[in-house]
């Protein structure tokens, strides 16, 4: 999405920096971090509100009982941050980017299904 600013690099020279993958990767990492820090507390509160938490078996070790009620499905936050920052900063015309993004989302869906079954 923001990669398309490269088209205006001829008219405005500083936009040429968007051609460098290292620049876009650093900004994508910063975008994902900021997004997760902004959305994280809200999402954790919602997961607690809906009582989506870790269930612990009674026959398990006593030390694991402290984890009871810990919100699960935190991978949704990570997946959201990755997808949004990738869409913002990657060249979406590159098929390798699309394959990597599809694989990440597919594995995220597998993790979501696994967490959903545990509830």
C-alpha cells in the first residue's frame, strides 16, 4: 500500500527511500509493534470479559493452577499486527510476499482452531 509511493519518487526524490527493503522492513516492524501495543490491552480485556481463558486439568501439577483464567488466543493480536504491517509496507505485487502472507494466515487459523477446541 505505502510501497506505491515509489511511483512518485521521480517527482519527489526523498520518496526513493521506499525502494529499499531494509527501510520498509524496519518500518513494518515498528508498525507491528505500535499496533500490538495499542490494541493489546484492549484485546486482553475483551478476552477476559468473554472469559476466554486457559483451562487447567485438576490432575495436573499444582504450579499450573496459577495459570487458570489466563487469556488464550493472543495469537490473534500477533497475526493482526503482522498482516496489517505487511499490507502497509510490502510490495503486494510480489507473489512471494502473498505466499508468505497466506502461509502465515493459514497457520494462524490452525492455531485459532486449536485454541477454540480447548474452550
